[in-house]
C-alpha cells in the first residue's frame, strides 16, 4: 500500500495531480474532523471543523472534475444528518417520499437536522454532492454510519501495527467503546442525562465490509447520489450501559447532559440496502466485548482518567448545568 | 456612518471584538462572494466561493454566540436555493408543508436545489442558521432574493458618491441590468439558450426597503429562522429581452447556454410576507429603464465590450457548446 501525506483541505494541486497519476476507480473519503464533541468545544474547534471538512470535501469534488477521472467517491457520512427524534417514522436511506401541497408526490433528500457542527458538516457535504452530481455527473456513495464499536477487523487483528486507535475520552470516544473501556478500567460508566438517547450501532468489522460493498456497487454515470444507512441495529444508551455494567461490575454514573439534544428519542432506521447486498450485520454480542476489554487491559497504563469526563458543552446553558463535573474525580481501580 | 475594514471569513477575533464593542441590534450580512458565473469559472473560483462564504457565515454565527450579543442576523440569500422548475407548485417562503410516509404532516425547510456553487453556499448558510438557531437560539432572517435590477434608491440618488456599482459583464452582470446596458450601448442583448428561464425580479429600491422591513420585524428569541422571499414578480428572460429590445432598438443575440440548467421553467413564488408587512413592490416599469440607461450612457466610456459575453461555463459539455463564442465580436455603436 502506498502512502501520500497531503492535506485535502489545503493541498489542492497535489490532490488533482495524485488523482491524475493514480486514475483511481474509487476514492474512500475519510479526511474529515470526525468528532461531534470536539466540534462543539468552542469557536476555534467549530471553525476548524467547518473549514476543514467543507473545504476538503469541495476540493475532492473539484479535483475529480478537474482531473477528468470518473472516480467513485465513497464518503463517510453519519446517521446524525437525520437528527434524532424528529421523524416519527422509519428513517429511509437518504431520500424520503413526501407529498407536497396540491398532492404532488416527490422523493427528496431527507431533511437535515444536525445536532452538532460536526454533524452539520456532513449535511453540507451531502448538499455539495447533490450539486456536483447534478452539474458534473460525479458518482458518489454517502454512507450514513451509526456509532462504531469494537477495535479489530479480521484484517487488523493479524498484526499489532494494523490496530486502529482506541478513543476513550470525552471528545473522541464513541459511547459503547467508552463504556467498555470504563468497565475494563473499573471506573463508573458515564451516561449523559437520562441515557434515553437511542442511537444506531455498527461493529468496526461491518464498517469495513460496508465500504467494500459500496465500492463494489458503484452508482452508474448519471445516477443520483447513492446513500446507504450503515448500521446494524439501534439501542438505547442506558440499556447499553446496563449491559456493560452487568458484564464488568462497573457502576453507572448519570451525569448532566453536556449536549443540546432531546433527553429521550426513538429511532427506527432502514438498513435494507446493505442487507440486500450481502451484509449480515454483527449485533451487540457480549463475546465481542471480551476482545475490546483485552485491548483495553493491555494498554491500561496509557489511560489518562482525567480525559474521561465530558469536556465539551454544546451551549452556555449545558455548560452551566455541567459546572460541577470538574469536581468529580475519576480513579482507576487497581486490577 | 462608521467603516471598519475586516475580512469576516478570516479576521475572527476582530469580528468578535467589533460585535462586543458595537452591541448591534441587527447585523446585515452581505459579506459573500455574490456571483453564480464567477463561482463556476473554474476550481479556483469554486473553492474561493465555498471557503469564503461558508467560513464567513460560520464565523458570524460563532461570533454572535461568543460575543454574547443577541443581535438579529439579516442575511442575503437567493431564490436560487429552491432551484428552478423542480417544484411544480407555488414556492412558499422558506418552509414547505409536506406529508411524510404514514400520513405524518410536517413543515420542513424547502429542499435545496442549487444551480451553481454560489447558490450552493446559500443553501449551506441556511443549514448553518438552522443549526445555530436550534443550538444557541440565534435570531436570523434569511432573505431569498430574486434578480436585482436598477441602479439607484431614493437615498443613493442624492449624491453621486453613493451610487452602487453597475455590473454589466458576463460574470457579475445580472440579466436585466445587462440587457439595459447592452440596449443603451447599442450591442445585441445576450440571451442564453432559448431564454425560457423564468426568474424572480426585484428593483434595487425594494431590496433596500425589504432589508429595512426585516430589521424592523425580527424573530423573537427562540423562534425558528425567519425566511422571506424578496421578490416583486417573475418574468421569462426572453420576454424581458423583447421588452428591452423594443425600448432600445437593440437586436437579440441567442447564445448557447453556458449554464447547466433547464432550458425552460415555470416559476410561481409567494411573496406574501413582505407584502403583508407593507411592501408595495415596484414591478418592471419602462420608465425606470430610463434611469438605468442614463447611468449607462453617462459612463459609456468605461465599458469594455470584451467583458459582455459569458466567460464562465458550468461544465465541460456547456463549455464545448459555447466554444465558438470567443469568435463573436461585440462592437459598440457610436452614439
């Protein structure tokens, strides 16, 4: 595998040249600031997330057009573009049937309800894809991914150097991995608010498999942007906390919610497209928890317990409600 | 009137300080690259338009939050966010009633169908407003403006130094002003394609009046983003060309269309909100043409006829269809 180090948001000419040189069939676009809490820490992070993600994505679209290479862009989006709890029905894959005034039937891009600046950039990306697809017939697949958990795929487990990073902190740690790490370290699981948030989940092996499926099933020239919901199942956060607590004996620590979001939401999501293309999704399986816990125990000495509590607050009101959090001490049990 | 020269897309700290110092009730946000043809000239212009407009708009939202000033943002949007010819019914003001699967009634932001990178930035702006409004309760009015024509308002006509710039070129000249200028200069009117594009128009006096009305009718704290259609009427481009040709004796030159757009479209737009707030819109009035033509004649010596033809082509196919345009010579008749 070849590696080229360039900043997609800045090194435009190098990007065009790379695409011309490589003549890729597919471009998997992960080059974005990827964390909602990071994007909400303050104006510096909000601005970086917008500027990096939107400029990078626009550069990629422009570069594919400029390079005159009919490469299929596979983009990592998020389930968060749909919003949570606003729909009241099953969330379809990208597009939704609507009846407009006068009884006109239409099929439109699902309305965007982002819950953070990070999620907003994925909505902006989606609009740019719609535009470049219409104007230049670029071929795009947008993957609306759920919360990823797990550490290894069948490939990465073959060599320690291939292991993915494991984020457990308040900014980058996704919820289930965070709980698993907290459980393994013997610190209380940090549930925000009532834990009534329902989210979509997918194991990291299936993430990799979905990208493979997307690459092998590109839209045809002139087709609209393809959108898949890249999820295995939906679960409520407090139920996951309970599951991990039972497995590990950890306590559950209910914290005030640092995020501006509904306390409780239902979530019903279609993932038919990937299933029809051969995905047999891994659902939350306690046996897989063991693997994550092994990884966590192996690297326990690297854990900084001061990074576990939320350190990003969506707005002034949420920050005030969380003002006492700093006083909570997290101590790691000796194992 | 005080003037401060700063780049909203870059000088973030200065912007926050300015808002803190001034404690404005309203901020009228015009600080964006404003031309669709310019935004489509090439990747350099596409990238600049995205980076400048989106970063600037995000900076303004962040700055209002950071400065802790409850300023009402009045933003210049465009009718182009709705797309042309996709709706099949009256375009409402910003939000549209829909029936979702299962008979669920909803009122959503009108789907975005931008026709250029410039128009796309206005759609991205709209999504950022939705987000910051939800997260931080910022107060925003987005003005979806039609094509502006005319040169003077009752205020600017009082002193020559207040006269607005007058763009007649292929990149910045909006269609009716371009025709009026071409008519006054005695060069053929440049109609793109069949001229079947229907667009919304507004006189520059009403633009100023609408901004005043918007400022005087701000949304309340916690209200959703207010959206007005800032238009007086809709007209078909070839009908406008005919009107100007009859007035001025100019010929009409049908050119291949440099834009990726439908050759013909209908357009039915609501402008009830402004009318209910006291706007009595000026419609296309040949008497007002005289004023523009006087301005044009006065500054005729500044006109560069090589700038009149389109110099921006939406995609490769449109560029190829327009390949012979360079050979067309535009000569100014001696008057």
